[in-house]
């Protein structure tokens, strides 16, 4: 049990949370505090800032930029939090993420949350980018990837799916052959052949944001398990997965996080 009095701990957490939310939002006075005060719940607002931004955001195991991309992905999948999406998109930029990573996150989510969610998110991102100075286009050499040089989209998709999912992806595709073989082909060609092979997001980050989307959706437990395996396949760790899910409890709700943790426990046991 901590020797720090509860009141002192709360004050320290709030101070730490306030400093972080100022960094994320780029303003001295976070609007969320004014919102809570306007309805007579200023104390609860301070508790939220202290707990979420003062404690949870400072947990080890998941870098701050990754937390912000996971938050953005979850908000895209939820589909009803445009103002919060704008805030966290700006926050992601303020902690070192790039505009291209934000756009790629929205595109990655299209196969999981649907194109309307992605289109709405791109509209929110466009609004954010319009308020900022122009950004230099990204540069850098192409990554050494298993699908490099494969022109055929289906074969390229198979190579990407194998790198990410191992045998699990092929099992999903085979399971669809008797009822919707074209859907299996679309998954291979589009999701893996076109989206997963795009630059600017590592496979590990693609899986982190995909986990976030699946947690937010709350109805995709089988797919969540596949992508928990995939995260480990591409270099993610169990700690990063747990921290991602725990982080999302405050954006998607505790029931969604509890269900995702149960899925993670099952996947870790299988590994």
C-alpha cells in the first residue's frame, strides 16, 4: 500500500495530467476542464485529468505516440466522436506522429470499421491539417518487405497476409471458400495486397491501430484474436497489447476492455 496520502496522490496526478494534456492540446487551459466546470462538475473533471492523463498515460510499456495513434483509431471506429478525434489527431502531431501516419491509420481502419467511418475521419483530419502550417512530404528509402517486387495484387496480398497472420489468415480465407470465395479474395487483394503494403506505418503499428478498432467495435472478438496473434507475429509484445487495451478502456468503455483482455489472455495462453 502506498505511503503517499490519497489527497496528495490525487493532487500530484492532476498536476502531472494537466502538464500532459497541455502538451497534447497545445493550450494552457484544457477545454475539458471548462466543460466540466460549466455543469458544476469541476472536481470530477480534475479527477478524470488526474487519473487518465496523470496516471494511465504515464504507464510504461507503450510509447506516447503509439497511445495517440491507438486513441485515434478507436475514435475513428466509434464513429461518433468527431471533436475528440480532432483533439487527439492534433495531440498525436504534438508528440511526434506525422500527418501521413494519421491518414494511414484512417485508411487501415477502413477494412475493419468500414469506409463511411474512414471517410468521416479523413474529413476531420482535413479540418485539423488546414489549421496547421504546411508539412514537408515524407522521405526515406523503401522498407525491405516480403512483398517487395510482387506486381500481382493477389500474390502480394498473400505475401503480406503470411507475414502478418502466419497460417491464421489463410485459414480464414479457406473458411469462406464454400460460402463467399469472392469475399476471401477481396480480403487478400484489398486489405492485404493494397492497404497492408502501403508505407508510412510499420506492421506493428498497423496491428496496434487494428486492435484499437476491434476493441472499439466491440463485436469483432474472433477478428481481435487474429490480430492479437498478428501483433506478436510482427514484433509487438504482450505488454504492448495489454497496455493498448487498458488505455482504450477510457475511450471505448470498461466492458469493451474487459472483453478484449479476456481475448488476449486466451491468445497468450495459446502462444
